[in-house]
C-alpha cells in the first residue's frame, strides 16, 4: 500500500466517522438518542408525579417532552389544578421549563 493510497483511505474513513457522529448529534428540531431517552424518563416522571397528586385527573393531562422542555396539554377542572400541574411538573428532576397548554373545562 502506497502512502498516497493510505492517505486517501484515511481521509475516507475519517469522513465516514464524522458523518456517523453528525447523525447522532442533536439539532434544534431533532434530539440525539441520549436526549430522547432522557426526555422519555422526564415524561414518565412527570406523569407519575401528576398521577400521585390526588387533586389532578392524570388521564386528562397529556405530557410531552423535548430537550427537557415539558409541554402540558389537555383539560383540568380549575385554574388551581392547572397551576398545581405546572408546579408539580417543575419539581421533576431534569425539567428545564414547562409550557402550559391546558384548558379549563
């Protein structure tokens, strides 16, 4: 193997490696695999915390997480319940912010 051939193969391998790493990186609209797993854990934890709150009907509150930002949607019976759901969500480890899209029915 000549040194020029070796250099070309090295560059090609480096390009493939960088392309592979770029595929795992997150973008503004897409999560990395690790972030997706973290967000799944946060979503599950927020749902469990809401479920544990006796004043909230957890089946009517939807929880979605993207890069640590939790979005609550669905229906609650009062503004107090809405505020409590946001408060409970903010207390979950890993939550960076909470967006409240819930409605009072």
